[in-house]
């Protein structure tokens, strides 16, 4: 199976799965709780004496920073892919 067909099949499966889910928030609750717990743990490691409100604020910033790093990496990967896909002028 070529990569394009594999992508299409995966997309079809994902859409079918989500179509069968009436409450997406409950389906993803455990994963979101685990991810948020990670940022809270990191915040507590950085600031062990902070209040719960301070920890929540720091965790929110850690989460935002994490997603900005992902965005930067994706942009760099797209830029690199675009640079390598350009064919030299003939």
C-alpha cells in the first residue's frame, strides 16, 4: 500500500471513529488530564513552594510554550521539506 492510500485509510478510520462518538470530550478526558498533569508536575518542580493558583498559571504557560515549540518545529520541517523539494533550475 502506498503512503497516500495509507493516509486516506487512516483518515477514513478516524472520521468513522469520531462519527461514532457522541461525546468527544469524555472520550479524550483521560488523555487531557494526563497531559495537564505533566505540566502541573513540571510547574511544581520549578516552584515547590507556590500556591495552587500560581501553579495553575505556571502550568498554563508551560503548556503554551510546549505547543509553541511544536509549532516552530513543524514550520522548520515544512521549510526544510519545501527547500529540498524545489528542483534546481535547468
